[in-house]
C-alpha cells in the first residue's frame, strides 16, 4: 500500500487534496481539483472509517494541498453514510457491450 500511495501522490496536481490519518494505518484519500468544505468533511470521515482509528469517537485527519496542510476533526463514517455513497458495480446492458 505504501508504494501505491506514493505512486498516487506523484500523479497529483497542486490543486488536488490528499487526506490521511497520521500515526496509524490509514488509506490515502484523494480529492481531485477544488472541493467544498462539505466534500472534504465527507472524504475525511470515510478516510477515518477505513483507518485503524475507526473505533474512536472523533479523528483528526490531515488534509494536504501543495504546501498547505491542516487538520479536520471528524467522526468516522457510519454504515448508513457508507451505504448511501457506495458505488455498486453492475453489469452492462447488452446494448452497451
């Protein structure tokens, strides 16, 4: 995963954001381009949920854009949020194949 995260970071633009829970096992979450505060909060809560801090009430998630670094404090995403945001893989219609 470390090599994959480094590869992802090398492909980012200066306007893209990365989010990570520092000091524990955590996914590197990426937001491409400009993002609203709400989008950053949702991404941070998903990042916290899939980190080793998922059982904590609140988690500080590091947000980085170029040289700009800050933290957002979020609750890890709950099952309902994950269900609402999940992208399901479906079979293509025969007409689209």
